[in-house]
């Protein structure tokens, strides 16, 4: 039958009230057992190793002597053109002076075309040049 003469049907009940009480009791017992187990055997996570003395200083800085163009371009206020200019300058400097680093300080970036003291100050928080320790750095040419 269809239409207005059709009798309303009762809602379908999947679980009886007794089955719901038993399920709730089983869930409560399971939670209680897990709580007791956690209480008796607490989980201890190993501590992370202590960062080095300069970790905070160097964690998000790049060395322009070794960083590739993609990494340099990811720095805020650094355009693709500037990143390319740094890499090109470094490669040319390394070609002319194979035993020396192109950048001994962040200020040395002023020798790269397109860098001004103002732009250098914007980039300074994202760059670092480690102190020279021995011979020249390895070449980054591919």
C-alpha cells in the first residue's frame, strides 16, 4: 500500500535495551582495564638529544658558499634572480680563485650585482657564513 492509507511503521531498533546495557558495561570494563594497565606501566618517551650550542642560531640559516639556487630562492625577500646571481658569482669566484671561498662574511654579498645594504639587512637573519677552517670549501657544481 502506498499513499495516505498506509499505516506508519515502527522505527527499526538494532539493539534492545538489555543489549545496550551489556555493551556499555563491556566498554566500561575495557576502559577500566586499560586505565589500570596504564597506571601500572606508564609509558616513558626517550628525551630528545640536547641541541648543540649554535643550533638555534643555525637551524634556519643558509651558507651562501654552499647553498644551491633553490634553497636560496626560498629565503624571504630573496628573488629567483638574486639567488641565481649569488650562485653565478660564487661559481665565477671559485673558477678564478680555486683555493678561496666566495663569501667570508654576509657583507661580502654586497659584491654580487643587485645587492644593496638595505637588501642585505633584510636577508641577514637567514644567512650565515661559518668561520674558515682550513682549505677552501668543496665545489657545489654538478
